[in-house]
C-alpha cells in the first residue's frame, strides 16, 4: 500500500510538505506543489480516509434514510442530494427503511458507528423519538419530505396541503361530489397535511368530508388496495379518490378492478408522485408533482450549512408542488 512517505521520497520533500499540498492547508511554492502532485499521480496514491478523519474530525460522508429507492420520487430526491454533496467533496451513505421504525433505528446506530458528519432523514412513522435524540445531542440532521410533528428541526418539504387541494379541486371540476383520500400513517406530517388539504378543498365547495372517506395505509400497493376497499365497503357513493403516492394508487386501481368498477368512468383516481411513463399509462392519472430533485438538492445544502454553523436558527423550507392534468376519456357517473 502506497503511503505518504513513499510520495515524499519520490518527490524529494518532507511528509509534512506532502500533507500540506494534498490537504491544501498552507501555501506551498508552485514547483513543490507540482512535484508532490506528480509523484502522487505516478504512484496512484490514495489518501487514508480514516487517518484524515482523525485529524479533521470529519469523515466527509453524509448518511441518508429513505423509505424505498424503488420509488421514482425517492430516486430523484437522492439524485439531487448526491449532486449537491459532490460539489463539496462529500460521499453519501444510503439506507432504505421501508417505513419501519425498527429498521430506521438500526440504520441510525450504524450511521453513528460510521461517524457520518450529518444525516438526511425521511422519518418513519413512529420513529420521531430516535430522531429527536440525535437533534438533542447536537447531531446535524435535516428532515426531508416529512417534518417532525413533536419538535423543531431543519426540514425541507413540499406543501402537501396545497398540493392535495389542487388535486381535489380538479376532481370537483370533473363533477365529483363524494371524494375519498388514501393516505399514509397519521403519525406523519405528510398524512396530516394531505388530509387537511383534502378537507379544506371540499369545504370550500360546501361538500362533506366525513372521516369514513379517509383510508389510512402503509404506502404500499396492498395498503392502498385494502384502504380503498374499506372506504368503498362503507361508502359506495364515493366516485373519486386521491392517493398519497403512486404505489397506493395502483392498489386502489386493483380494488376497483376486482369490484368491476371502471376508472375513470365509475370511480376516478388522482395521485401524488409523478413519472414520465405515466404519460402512456392507462387509465390516465392526474398527479400532484412534487419538486423531488430540488427537495434533495436543498436538503443537502441545508445540512452542509448546519454542519458549518451548528448554532444557526432552525430553518424550514417548503417547496411548491404542481398539478399535472392527464385527460380522462369520459365524465364520471351520476
């Protein structure tokens, strides 16, 4: 293994000079800088990250927890994070919690052992206590997508209340008067905000928003399937649904198919999350488009700022979603 001493010997300088040149920690003449860099290139020298972290007390790594990388939404968030971190020379450690607080706890212990400089977190339902301990201990943490409900901390989220209201307004304009919502666990800010947006839009039009129209699920296809069936069993008058993510929306469509209901002719669906292949998806699904890449990029920037200035005031960034309308082929029933 090539060491700093080998570089110093080849460049005919001291190990101190090699360290200064490679770490850019002091001024060195152009001639010595060139000799050291040339020697390092020729020897294919790679700095020892562990030794460097002991000196600087930083590992130049950021850890991130997301629910599921298979979702295009989370994949775009991660891409924004990586692009921003790369500009500052940071690497990303990534884990999937699948919305399981036990898995979140396991990863947080792992990230602490790896001495990640900061953490980006899509908090799992029921997992706020573990996250709060990190914040209380002074660990740089930014909450992404889901802001904490029980304490204050840095966060970058989308305005899910107004985004959901946009979708409900669209369904109302299509003639629907009984509109249900399938959302995630109520312990999450995204769920409470979406239900609030759903309720506010219906009440603006003097339409009822009964609690029985709300189907709580776990963000999966099966969760959406069972939530839709629970609502329709009790309220067959419902003619439209807004689903809080694309996976639950596919479960909703399966529930409709098994009941012999056509979409959108009998029951129409709208969803949060978006993907380019939805443009050829049948039936056409209008979606609330969250600025996923910007969410990742800005959360990484906020974390870097928190790491640099740990005593700065808490900051919450809320991004604006948009509605993408895909025209359905027929008007809803009744």
